[in-house]
């Protein structure tokens, strides 16, 4: 079983499942779409929570949890340029070009289910 869980609010659970399983090799653990699904890759388990999930319930002050923000997790690859090219060929879009800095190189994808990474 995965050691690390990350919950993501998404607008479309099925689109999120397809994105992670088709493009990044995650395996589906359970699917209760449209409310919830979870996928796993190694020690990482992503909890994909739709608007009708328990995680989508309003906060006590009335605010509604929604996808968005700048939360992210990183998938470490040996060849980022090759991976970006592979994903672009599969129709994925990116927010910018590969950025390099003291922590390495990165790129931000645009996910089709409400997460603006």
C-alpha cells in the first residue's frame, strides 16, 4: 500500500483517472465517480475528490472546496525534455517552457480536470 497520500479536488474524477493512468503509469485502486477515485504510483496515492465527495462539503464558514491553487507534487524523471515531448505528442499542454534553477528543471502541465498545474 502507498506510504504517502495527496488529496486533490478535481472537477471531473473520470478525466483525472484517465490522465494519471494513461500518461503517468498510475494504477487505479478504486473508482466511485463522479465523487471519488484513487490511483497509486509506487508510494504515492492520489485521492481524486470530485465536487460531490465528502471532501467537497462546504467549510463551516460556507466556503466550498474547489480545484486550484499552486499545490503540486513532482514526478522525478531521468529526461525531462523527452518526457515533455512525449506528453505533448499525446496532446497534453503546458503552462510554460522547461524552467531550470538551483533545485533542477521543471515544467507545469495544464490538467483537463480542474487542477491548473
